[in-house]
């Protein structure tokens, strides 16, 4: 994917983000010092297995954390404004015109007892003060833009009367209604068949190009990252373990976890042999080791990995990795 030159201030800057989760058995660190930035017109992918902290990071950015979770450190700047310092009213003003999110479960995100046209019209009435009739016209036009057939008629339908792919299009329409600077897409193609997944990703790309949005794509799908993202942030155990341009990271991974993910792609499988996979499972949040978070599953782990957590250091232009032996991995 070809991206325009990166100029100007990033639309989204996350620095040192830490999120604690309060559980009946105690407080655990769900996101630990996460940082990244993305400019308008560019796509950044947060990549990693389930439970690595991707969605928790996204919810922290948009201010939708569960009451049991709280941001304990860091900053989140959207178009220069640190949203973590804003109260509820301040965040509400940003939600839609500046920062928006597409959730993975469209049926849960849409109101089941309101026609979709009314739901799509609501942002125009709240943020732009349009009359009901004018807002509904804008909603119909949005439905047409995202590929809903017979939008004027379907605007009177309810969420359960749409297919999964059409519901996801409706969610995307709601998210981009007010031309946000930053759009976060949290696993936007979950539970959709391959053809519909491709359609949804094309729709996101087209809307991003039209509106020059910064897009943060949260996924565990390596193919989606390779095809749609400009840069990637690889997360594991609530930590960032590697960052950089997608083409370079995928061609020459500098962290064993990234390499393990890439080696697990089915195209590397050999007939008659087990599918390659990263051995073991991600650690429980309550049992994150004090040294390297990946040590228990790492084929390169040594004593220093148990004793000392590696810092995220530069391993090339625009690239970082958090591994004591990233140079060794590069020459393997």
C-alpha cells in the first residue's frame, strides 16, 4: 500500500500509556508503556494475539474503558489535544468530529429498538444542530456511500434486518459521519466471510482516502496488515515489542515474537506436518514476568531475559524492537 509523505504533526500520538485492571484477585497491568503515532492519510496496525492489549489500548484512547480499568500514566494526543486531561463533556465534543471508533460486534453496538436511519442521523443533530429532516437526509446519503442498497427504504429498517456485512457498513457510516481526524477500527471484519471482509477493508480504505483520516487498525490478521497498513506496532503481554514500516518488519523481523507470528502463516506449512505456530500461550496478566514478557515462549531466551526487561531501542530508520538479541536475530 502506497502512503503519502509523512508531513506535519501526527493526528494521534500515544506516549507511555499504562492501564491497570482491577480484578477480584487484585490489580493487574493490562497495558504497559505503550506508545505510537499515526499521521492523517496513513494506516497504523496494532498486531498481536488475543489478550495482548490491543483493544484495551483502543478503548483507552477513545475513553470507553470499563469501570474496572483505569489509565494510570501516559498521554493520548489527538490533533494536539491530550484527551486524557479532558472531562466527560470535553471528550463528548471530540467523539465523532475528531476521534471515532468502529467496533467488532456491530449487532451489540447498534441500538436494536431504533431504525438505523435515526441512529445515523443522531450525530448530525447533536454535533451540527441539523433539523430532523435534514439529518435524516444526511443519514440516507451516508448509507448510499457505504454501499447499502435502497438506502431511503432501508433507513426505516432495524439492525436485526441487515446481514452481518451490512451492519458493519452501518457502523462504519456512523463512525465517519462527521469526518473524524482519527478512526480506530477494532477487528472490523470479525465473523465475516472472506469476500465480505475484503469488501469492508476496501470501504475503509476508500473512505480514508476521501477524508484523509488517520486509521488505526486493530487485528491479529497478518494478511490484512500486509495489504492495508503502512506501519505496524506488534504487542505482546500489554507491551510493544516491535514497531516499524510493515514491509520492513515483515521482511526482516527483529523480535522473536514477530518472527514467530510470520512463521505461523499457513503458506509456510509442509504437507503431512503440524502447522507451524508460536509454542505455548500468552501469559496471564497476573503473571507477567519481571524480565522479558516473551521469555517463556522464546527460542532465544537466556539468563539476561529472565533478569532484565529489554528496552525498546532503535534497530533502523523508523524501527524499534524490545529484545536483548535483536542484532543476533537479524543475522540468523
